[in-house]
C-alpha cells in the first residue's frame, strides 16, 4: 500500500507551490538537531515528504547528508532543480517513494523530519490512525537508537483560530480537522512506535505562507491558494461567493479590516506545532 496525498493534486501544484511557501521553523529544526547525540555536520537526516525541497535546501548546508523522499515525481523534479542550483547536490540523495516504505537501511539515519505532511495520509480517528502508525514505525525502523523525529503539523485549535481566511471556508476546515491527528493521539502512537521524551514547541510568530499570508487579495489567485492544501477541499460552488466577497471588499478598501479582525487570535495559538521525540535506546 503506497501512501500519498488523499486529496490534493501535487503534480499540478508543484510549479506554483514555492510562491507562497517557505521553510518556516527551520531554525527550530536546526536547534533540535544540534541538541542530538551526533554533531550536526555529521548527521544523516531524512526529509519525509520533501515536496519541492524547501526544507531540504534550507537544512543541507548544516548537516552531513539528507535523504529526501517524496512519492510525487513532479515535486521531486522541483526539489532536484532547487538543490542543483544551490550547489548542494553532493549533500542530498533523492528517492521517489512513499514515506511508509522508505528505501533506506535499518538504523541508518540520525533524524527524520516531516513537515506539514501527515494530514495527507488517508487516515482517520475512527479507524485509530493506522496509516500514521505505519509511518511512525517506519521512521523508527530507519532511525538509529537515540535518533530524533521532528513532526511539523497543525493542532486542532490552530486550525480553528490560527488562519485569518479559514472562517471563510468552515466546511473545508471541518474536513481538514478530520484529517489532522490530534496531538494526544500522536503522542500515543509515538510511544507505541518506540519513541520517548516526546515534547512540543509552538513558534507563535511563524506563519506557514510567510509574507504571502498577509496578501489578502491573493485568495483571488489560484497560485496563492495552491500554497495551502485546504483549498483543495473547497468546492467550486463554495469558492465562487468567497471570491466575489473578497473582490468586493478589495474594491471598497475594507479587505485589510477583515484580515485584521480575523487574524487577531493567531498570535495566541500559532499556526504550527513541532512534536519532537527520540527513538528509544533500549
């Protein structure tokens, strides 16, 4: 069984994805890795679901080697081009594969990072998140004892209150919440998969789309919307009145007020959560 995005067409999004996305939180990842048992410059890091290579490119200068894995060939093509242009080709190995079947040896990596990927798994709470469990067991397999897993995801409250435009698409938000594992269940699966010392960091000032997030009229641009997979859950019939409303607010000069009012809780809940754990040494 190959696990890939259950709802977004990343082949289509691969050419525009980087316009509104950045490797946000990379400084958190670097610091967590630096606190690991192996010196940063000697670490082998797996980027699970690497996409266009944003995090791979940002981390490559600091570590020994990155094993960049993605199942989508178009996303990998963008990642390869990015790494070649940056001159990091010798530090990165690319693999087209699903993250539950990593083409890597047992206990061959010092760390695994997975950034905004797990919600794409075809999974749900009613079934007990079996595909999340498979992926975490696979991460444990390739990690050395004491190795680190870093999971960049959104919490349920962050989905409810952390994004100014989510109130425009409540049905899509509800569907997304059903795809996002709650943090307590994630903790349980990590423990069951052989991880210990589970803890979290929430960088409250970080926004997933960078400066593009505040470009409110970007909603009118399909390329802007492709930067957040939640828009794949919005039907055409629901999208049309949203675009009309944004256009009207833009023309009246009231769009900025909408953003300011809808974004007021983000600084208190944040948009992303880093869940960090170590593979047991037993």
